[in-house]
C-alpha cells in the first residue's frame, strides 16, 4: 500500500511537470478582428434625392499599402497616406463653398500590404479613413486589389480571409448585402449620385462570369438620361506603362478586362475608368466610332496613395487589342506618361469635377513641388 506522502509527491510532480510543459508551449495567437470604418454622420443621399445634382467634385486614388518592413502596415499609421488625406481634407474644405463641393471619395484597391492580416487594417488604414468619413462627413467607396484579396481564385482560403477582412472594414460604407446595387457575396457594387453612376468590381477575378453578368446588367438597365456619366472603379488597369502593364507584361486580369469589359464599356459608352495597381499616374484615352459618331473613354491609373513608387517601364502591347477593335476603329492615345525617376512620380490623388455633361480632372501631388503631369499643367478638361 502506497503511503500518503508518496502519493502527494507523485501528484505534486505531475502538476509541476504539466505546468512546466504549459509554460514551454508556444502562446496561442488569437487573430485580431477587423474594425469597421466609421461611416459619415450624413451618408451619401439616395439616388432619388440627388437626381437634380449636376455640379460637384469627387476624389479618386488608390494603392495605399506600405512596403514590408519594421515601419510597415500593422505597425504604424501609414505616413504617406496620412499626408495625402491631409491634402484631401484641405481641398474638400476649399471646395465646400464653391459650386463643386467634394461629395465622395473612391479608392481603387490595395488598402494594405496583406489583407488577411487584421492588424494591418486596424492600425495602418482604418484610422486614416475615419478622418474622411466620420471626421469630415465624406462618403468613401473602396474596390479591392490583389494585396487585399491575394489575387487567388474564388474559394482559396487566403482570398476568403482577405475578402472577409476587406468587407468588414468597409461594411458600413458600401451598399449592404441584399441591396439591388450589391452583388451578393462579392465586393462588387454600384451607386449613383447626381448625374454620375459608379460601378466598382473585383478585377482580381475579372473573368468571373457571375460578376461580369451583374456589372453588365447594372449598366444596361441604367437611365442614361439621368446618368450620362458612367464610371468604373477597379484595380488592374486596361492600359499602363508601369511594371504591371509595360511592353513585356500582360497579366491575366488585364487580358480578361480587355476581352470582356472593354467591349462592354464601348457598347454602353462608359466615360471613365479609375484604376491603380501600378504606383504612379498614367492617362490613356480610347477613341472609337459608332454609327458615324466618335466616342471617348478616359482611363486613369492613379496608384499614388502611399505605396512604394513605381517608374515608367514601357508602352503596353496593344497590337491584338487594336486588331479586335478594328470594326469600331479603336484608337488608344497615351495622353501623359509617368516619369523615369521617383521625384517625377509623387504620391497623389485626382479631383474629378463634374459640370453637367463635362468632366475635368486635377492631379494633386504630395511632393515638394506642384505636380503638373500635363505639359506643365495639373488640370485637364476631358473633352
């Protein structure tokens, strides 16, 4: 028969040993939860309420992620993005008393370096956007990029985590699930304000047939008397002269956009595309003919939201694209090119001015000198 003292020593040893093993186990990391961005106290008026508005401005930009490193996303508030938002707030204040007040902001993707990481949203992105939405009552609309949702196909676990985080972050900013202006389960939606209709979709899955059919339906069923200006916001550009779109690169997303969406845009006279992906400013114009009338679409790459600066890489290969559009006499002009040095490609945003049936843009840079990419001018009429 075992003595009580012996039994006690065994229990003590077992307890001590379990505690030692527990102390030696690696800590369990409970993933952080993405905090939704605070919405404006006064959201964007409904489409019906804004029907008579024909003069206003909005801001467009993209690629606000950091590079990897000890001072990157998830560690610090993004300094370059913060500086740009300072300028946006100043510009919105200056325009508030004019006929062209800033009514909303659109962002074309890559909010953070790794969208699956909740801390990157909470620490480095969301507090900055809160200043626009909750602080200044400016509605904010976001279209996902490859860094947000990994660029992997639907069903990939990494994509699903990134997508869940992105949708949580903007859950109080974009149309809700179940809205006729939202594709269920996708970061794909649309909204109208005044005489402008904006459709935002996920170009990481540009070949997805369900998303394409939804976007097509939204555009085809529009009252074009009400909405003469249709604007598409997505991440991967149709044309770019940066490293993602220069002469040696045609990404699968770009191929799908050119094959599926470009004909749709021509068929329904989409007026403007706002994209990013390349961290620079680039501006192409597509001209095409229909029933003896020439039409124009402006394609902006505005990826200067704070991500590492990219440089001019070369002209895009458009031989096959132009051949496919020969029946409509498609021509593509490279209106202004990015520079070949970082100083020529400052972080920036675009102010789009809507004046009835006219659009104009102004490029605002955060560098030490005024950014004037149009032959010494910062402003351009899109006529």
